[in-house]
C-alpha cells in the first residue's frame, strides 16, 4: 500500500475517478480545486472560479471531459483533460453525478428532493422525488438502463428511468442511511449503509440483500465495482478500505496514517485501487 501526497491537508480530497486520459481526477472539496494525478505521481491542480464552490463528486462524462457537482454554489462543473472549464447553474445542492445510458449527466439534488438530468450542451430537466426530506446522495447507472440512487434519509434505494419514472425500494434495516452506490459486475447495484455499518445489494427487480461489516461503527462511505468480481469501499470511521466479494465475504485493509478519513474510491488505469483521503493524500492498493 502506497500513500501519495496530493495537496495540502486543508484542501480535502473527496471524490476520485479514472479519467479518459489515463490519469486520476480528484475533487478538493474545501480548496475549490480539481486535481489531476498522473501515473508518475505528479499532481496538477486546477482552481475553480469560486474557491467556495465545494466540488464534490466527479465522473467521467460522455464527451471525454470530467464532470463534477459543485455542492455549495449549485452548479455542475466540466473540465476537459487539458484543463478548460465551464459550469452550468442548477439548484438544490447537487451531489452525486453519473453518466446515463442516454448520454446525459444525471445528478442528485440533496436539498430539493429531485434528480436532475443535464445534457452535455446544457439542457436541464428535473424530476421530483415522491418523498420529501430524503436527501438523495449518490447515483449510478444500472444494468437495466435506469439510474439507481441513495435517498440517505428515506431509508431506501431509488430507481429512475430515462423518462423520469421513479420507484423507491425500502431497506430492511432502519437507520441504514445509504450513501455510495455502484453497478456491480453481477448486474446488481451495490451500496453502503453508513448508518448501519452494512453493504447492500439490490437486483434490477428490487431484491435486497444486506451484509453486516465486522465493525458496525465503521461508517462505510463510497463504493466502486471491482471488474474481477465484487466491490471495493471505504470505511471512513474505521480508517480502512475493504473488498466484498459476490458472496458477501469482506476483506479489510488498514490505512497507514491514523484518522485519514477515506472518502472516494476508484479502480485506476493500472488496475490498482485508489482512495482519496481527507488528509491531503491518495492511497494506492495493488489488487
């Protein structure tokens, strides 16, 4: 396991994704910047037009650029691999973002109880959710061409079709508070329950399975699919990254620096696991 310093500890690396250029792209939520981590561990930072914009979740877009939510100033940002920036005004504290099967960017509006859809040329559509105060958080494309998302305070997993039809699936465990969600290699959506200390799995037809963590107070946060099987996820309070296989077997890895606060996680171009740490670093874990 290697710890790579990316930025100052006050900047707060949060979300991380493998870009189309073979580099890793990271949001610096407190610094109002986007960082690019190259394969030789060199770092290039890009300052946004507002230091207080709160760049949160980042994804690789349908147009070869990186797209990210600006949670604190209600915008969706776009940055090309050569650093050119643009932004689109939305509302409702956007947070999770993913590319849908229709080639649009789909995102959650935490404070507006809605899911937004933004085309690469800026056409915006919003779809209200049936529950208020649900705090929709992360979102991922599903195997069924719908988008699956986590209403953190509604104790449910949501599904929205490309034409805006919403269905909510209630979780068996009260206070689960789901956050991260990803499409697993098995065609199900896998998610983490930060409130209950569990990893969940939901099939396209809504069948839910939950797997308790060894430490129920670990506060799992983000999750990403492992192309070879299962998923990797971060344990924010337990200072670990962990893997869960399709049967629910969990393998945990302690981070070398105490209180690192791991948040976002992804598989890199070199097939290693990378996690962004609040302390200003990125962890690299060969698989």
